[in-house]
C-alpha cells in the first residue's frame, strides 16, 4: 500500500465512525414532520439571495488566492476562478480535502508556476483562514454566553495551530540560506538532493508571498469581505426557513463550522455540520428539528452552488486546454 493509500485508509477509518456517531447524535429525537414542514415553507426569495451570497463568496475567494499567485506570475481572473471552483468541487465530493491538489494541478498546468509553489499558496491561504477564524472566534466567544462547551476546547487547539502557522509564515521565508545549508549536509544522492532543495525553495517562495505589505493587506481585506458575505449568507439561509438569527449568531455558527471542518471528515462534512448546527443553535431557542432543517437546506444549497459553478468551470478549463499558440499547456 502506497503512502497516499495509507493516508486515505486512516482518514476514512477515523472519519466514517466519527461522522456516523455525530449524525446519530444529531438525528436522535428529531421531529421529521417538523423538518419537512420547515423545508417546504422555505421562502424562495431569500434562498435566491443566499445563493447570490454564496456565489459572491466563491468569487472573492478566487480573487484572494490570485493575490498570492500573482506574486510570481500574473494570472487571468477567470482561470483562477475556474481552478478555485474545480477545487471546491473536489473538496465537496472527495475525501481528505483533495480539492487543494485539484486546483493546484489546474493552475500549475496552465502557467509557469510549479506545483509546489501553487500548493503552498493554497495551503497558506487555508492556514490564514484558520488564523482569521481564531480571531473571529476569540471575539465572538468572549461576547456570547450561549455557546457549546466543545467550541472552547477546539478553539484552543486551533489557536495553537494558527499561532504556529503564523510564526512559520513570518519566519521561515527569512531562513532560506539556513535551510539550503542544512539540506546540503543531509547525505542524499546528488539528483535527489537537488530536487529536495528546489522543493524547499518553492515552499519558501509560496510563504514569502505574504511578506509584501500590499499583498498582505489586500489578502486581509478580502478575508474580511468573505467572512461578512458568509455570515450574511447564513442569515439568509436561516431566515428563509423562518429562523431569526442575528449577525453575531451567524458568525458563531460559521466559527463552529470552521472549527468542525478541521476534524477528519467524509466528503461534505456529513455528520459534523449537523452536529455543529444543532449544538450551536440550541442555546438560542432553536429546536434540533429546525436547526437540522436549516443545515440540510444550506448544505444542499452549497452542493448545488458548487456544481452550478464547478461543472461549467471544468468545461471551460477543458476547452482551454491548449494555449493561444496551439501548443498544449505543461502538465
């Protein structure tokens, strides 16, 4: 069994029982008649508004990632957006966040950027999301009394990860000479040593994209806009099924969903999202059945939006497989 197969095996071994347990706990005692009544009474105008905000969030995420990619090569907005949507489709339907590799292969195959550099920017983007999530959660958890106990413990763990990640992004790009010196001392065959050295250089260059003040503040601005858009989207989804959820509660729910997404999960976070919705919304007087109806609608809408943008993106990427000069892009 290869290394990748072993990782997938252990991911599934942990994710499936966890999803099954959380799903069982979330569905226990649910009034399915109320769930159906809530869903059937959904207001289509607000659902359309929620879809619009989801589309906006996807577009803003593509623009944000493009800021990092453009540190090495200027890429068209449309191509980065299509790659982003291909990645989100991968995350929605494949395990172990395989979408990050999908969008990496798409961009590296249509530019001069290396796979290592593109993947580093993609993972760094996710890491900065964790950092932003920790900042959001710190503010929200301090100001909100009604919160599940599990959020505090998970938030502390994520805070440690975010801190280590922030230190790595801030410090490691300045240690290029030291890293290369240490790698040269490792007894490796010359060809392998050269390859490892080149990979390390690409990783550091990917992290260094944040060290430009204009790029950093642009990235941060898009991050704030994305989280505001996502919170407004949550409000639209909840209000569409008759649930009164404030902006701060929507942020709290997004925080819970973000923290929960750090756990090993099946595609689409089945089980985890249901558990988060039920536990976060219950202290605000929202029944388990109503919370479940909301999260089912939002997840279904998320899948529909991902497919609505992802499938055309894949078609466009396939149609543009060949460059303007008639030669195929590098793979």
